């Protein structure tokens, strides 16, 4: 697949490496508003790996370039104080779907630290990536992308379940930083 990653920081760069290793044509672009529309238009899948506060600007710049495409939301809906920016009656991913109604929004990868995104594992153990979305074909494609990196990819249900994945990411951050476990941690679903 041809993948356009919007954001070339730690998350975007790690996903680019992982997708490339999985055999995909993946490229990342940083804060270059004049290139975003063109960059996204030429891709099969667009990955949004930007800070939550940048979403409105990115949505504006992308315009209709993601219409009909898979739009993977990797963002964490956090405010400046690292608390949840939206609560349990909606999620950042659902709000993104409202802003980009003709895209096929899928929530994925947000519960994994960037340092583990390019391999999908920690200390030789596969990590689980939970994938939520309403479009079954789009969700299947993202599950396959995650598997190609090395993750144990699990269907987490409809997009509204991003309301659960976003707080789970906050818990991961709390364990890693506030509890001092570091970033070499992750979740694995045993099934």
C-alpha cells in the first residue's frame, strides 16, 4: 500500500519505518501545509500522527484529499495538562470523523509508545494494537498494516470504542512516565 503519514516526529517516523519494513511504500511529511493535500491525494492510506491540538489545521489543509480513503487516527486526545481533552461521550476519533465525513476513520496505534511502533514488540513480546472503526474494509486494511509491522492486531469494534482506547493511551503514558516504568512497555491481549 502507498501510505502518507502526516507528521514526521517520533510517532510518524516510527510508523514509516515499520510500514516500510512491512513492504509498504510509506512516506512522512512534517509541518508543510502546502504539501499536505498533494501528499495525501497520492496515497491509499493516510495516517494522522500529529498532536491533538494540530488536528483542525491539518483537517483544513487536507481538504477533500482524504475523501473515500482510510484515515488512521493515531493521535491522543490530550489537553496541555496531559488530561483527556474529550470525555466518554465522544472521542477524538469520532470528532475527526465528523470533520472528515467522507473519509474512513480508523483509530489505531495510539496505545503504543513511539519507541515500539516500528517493530510492534517489547523485549521480544508482541504488543497488541487495538483497531476501532465503522468501515469493515478500512478496519481490515489497518489490521493487516499493523500485522505487517509485527503487532498482534485485534479488532476493537466500532469507532465509538475509540472512547475507550484514548483513555487507555493516557494510562500507558501514566505508567511509563508518572509511575516510572519507561517507554519500553506495552499491552498484550492474551486470547
